[in-house]
């Protein structure tokens, strides 16, 4: 009988316990979801990157002297890396020195008058300038690394504290920023390219570019880059600052032949002034024009060729598809310093043996059928046969010239260097048998027809540096000017890696041109 009341008490206690559990507040995790781990990681990454950048921007620069100049070195975030040297008022030098997510910016603030005057008055001190500059650069780079580490650590930590309000998370952000900078430095060290100074991209005053870049022969032969070329750069900048009204002349290297390659002038009268200026500035020995000087090839246009007489250098020309037979005859008979090449004719001009082939087509003539690439290949095959004939005679050509790149490709293996134009943009390619094909853009910026385009076409020319003994290409400068209405200028230097030329297999006589 006593069991019935006992069971009633148990039921009441069970109900009371359930009511207490029902009234207990739910845990916070049940009311709000925790952030996703990827969202937390992305937020931390944003804090690290932004804080590091703000730190570098605020206190990450180092002022140091490099030889006679006072400079400011700074690290900046970048997608491609590299080094940018701002040389006011000349412009900027960009070097592909490394591949990393940071770029080294060097601003030349001023030239110290006392140190520069001492160099001018005591030229013998230039001998020790190489070691001094190397020491200055190493010291400045070390100071920059330490200061940048402190800057990114402080910037990311401060921003992390402001965002998270937790010292542990803030210190984690600072540590990640420091680790990112160290890994970027390791990446820059692993990809460091000391020869990048040999191929700078210069923007600014065109007339000062040759003096800043230096002579081609010494650039090819000197591989101790950051001791010799950096000292040469500082010396040239010192001279530029010392000049008041004129810039120092570009000193030609007696061991280098300079060939100016132009193409596709297309009746632009400004081209002659540009070519004449380049001839004077670079001390050009020879001009090679790969055709399309005219637009319609009419006899009325022939007077446009008269300024060739005053360019100051021999002018080698091949016919383009916009140049007529009348154009060719006028240039051959009326312009004394012009040398016209066609049908594989080979001449020696300024010590260089050049063979050329005019374009077999004249496209302004709408009555003639367009033969297309087949006609161009046939012309290239005839030029290759002429080059083989010169080799058998013991007088091989150093350069071949055509207008169409399609024809130029047929000379592969028969000549070290072949020049072309026609396509209005630059191309450089080493063909399978070792011949280097260089296609030049339009030196006339597309001619007067360029006004029909949405944007002005740029004016392009190249200076080729040949060894005077071997007549092989050593280096070249690509010169790019802003087109109609623009005033920008850029000079970019490139080195030619020696490539052995393999003779093409002998071929039968070329098929006649359609």
C-alpha cells in the first residue's frame, strides 16, 4: 500500500526537474553561429596586408647616400616585383631585377654639390667610386630591410589591435605580416637577376637615354654589373646634372657598328626629323629601311624622298608593297646616298654586307591580283638562293632585308640576321635554324592614315649594335615615341644571346613568281 504514494512522489519530482530544464537559458552557441573558418582567415589576411602596407607607407623608407647622390629607398607592394629608379628630371629606369610581391623604389632626391664637385675636380677618384657605391647600396638595403620589418610588424599589429581588440590576435597579425615580408625577401633573393641593369626600360627625355644606358660594347663585355655599370650610371647622372643648357654627348664606342632600322614611314614627314635626330644622337653608321616609305607609290610622291640626302648616313632601302617601281627608280637614280636592294643584290655599306629583296606585290594597284603569302614565300626563296650563292663565293651576307616577314622566314639558316617590317608592330624571334628575325614597327606611326584610328599609333625604330669585327648583333635599343599628338618617349635595351646558325638543306631552283 505504501508503494502508491511513493510512486506519486517520484512522478512529482520528475515533473519538477523537467520544468527546471525547460526554464534553463540556451547556450550562446545555440543562439548565434560562429564565423566560418575561411571567413576568419580572409579577415585576418586583409588585416595583415593592409596593416603591412600602411606601415611601409608611414615609416618604411630609408634615406641614404649613394656616391655623390642622396637617395630614398622604399619597398612597395607589387604584382611583378622589379626595381624602379626615379632620376629627376630625366625620367625613370625600370629593371626586372627580381620576381616577388614587393618592388624596390629608389628616388634620387638631389645631387650633393660638394661630393659631385670633388669628382669633377679629381677624376682619379672615379676608380674607387665602384667600391664606395657597392658599399652604399649594401648598407642602404640592410637598413631598408630592418626598417621595413619594423614597419610591417608595427602596422599589422596596430591594425589588428584596432579591429580585434585582442592582443593575441593583434600579435598574430603582426607575426604573419613579418613572415610575409621575410618570404617575399627570400623570393626576391632566389630570383635576383644582376644582369637586369643591362636591359633597362627608360622613360623620359629621349636625348638623355643613351648617356644613362651606356655604350653597347661595354655592356656586352662587362658582366660585373653592380660594381661597374652602377658606377657608370652614377657618373653619367653626375655629368647630366653638371650640364646646364645641354646634355653631354653620347660617346660612341669605336668597336661597335650602329645600324638604325626603320620601316613603314608611310609619307609621314615628321619621320625624317626623327631619323635625323637619332642618327646624330646615336652616331649611326648605317640606316636600313625595310620598305613602305610611300602610301600610293605615285610619281607625285617621289619628292617626299628628297630629305634622305640630308640624313647624315648611308640609306639602304628595299621596296615595300606600297612602294612602286617608279619609287624605286627615283631613289636609285636621284638620291646619292641611297642604296636600293632587290632580287638578292648584295652590297657592302659601312663595313656590313647586306642582301635584300623588294616586295613582289604592289597593293595600291587594284588591277593586279593579290598573290598572298605564296608570292612572298617565292621571293624569300629567291633571296635565300642568292644568300647561298654569296656563301659559295666566300662573301657571305651579314644582314638580309625584306619587307614581308613571310619572305624573311625563308632565309632561315642562310644569314645571321634578317630584318623586315609591314605588320606595324615589333617582333623578335630566333628561327629554328638560328637566324634572328627582327620585325620593326612603323617609324611613321602608320602615316597620315593613323588619324583614322581610335588611338594614335606609336612611332618605332631600333638601333642595332654590331661587333665591328664579326658584324654579329650584340645588343639593340628599341625606341618608342608617342604617336600623333603625344610626347612620350621610351628606350628599352636588349642583349642578343649568341645563337649558332645551321645551314638550311640545299634546295632546287625557286619556282617562278606568279
